[in-house]
C-alpha cells in the first residue's frame, strides 16, 4: 500500500464547536465507512480519536470495530498496549449494487487527492 504522507501525518483535530456546527444532518457514507477511513489514515489510531473525528460515542465506535472485525473487514493486532488495525482491502462490498467492488477500491476513491 503506497502511503501518502499528507494523509498519514497527524493533522490537528478541529474544535468540537466546529464539528458540531459544520456536521450535516445526513451524509452519503455510513459510520462504518468513516471508521475505515480513519483506520486507513492511521492504522494505530486510538478509538477515542476515531470517536472524536467521526462524531460518534466511544461505545458506538467500539461496536463498529467489533462488527468490522467479526466480518473479516479488519484484523486487529495487539502491539503492547495499543492495537493496530489492518484493513482487508480485498473484502467485497456487501450491497448487490456494488458487490463487484472492494473495500480497497472504496478507500482509494475516498482518500484520493487530486
């Protein structure tokens, strides 16, 4: 996987006020997709940071991580007291309209910089 230094570098978190006021009422991607994007950007990102960036409670993020792990979308490797999350980029999307595509393709399109 080729890493884009701009995407993997630690970026300052936006203020909570900005997150709350700029967050749209609905979006095109699921919370699961947002969590995967966070893990793509930093495979060792703490769940609390994912929670903050995505705008979900820690409990919801833990549930999403568990679901993604049980389904085989991510693998969790324990490194000391931290976790490293590896995304199964070959995992096929589940909906019949897009099942010919993979998680890797989705993440590539979402995180592509032009």
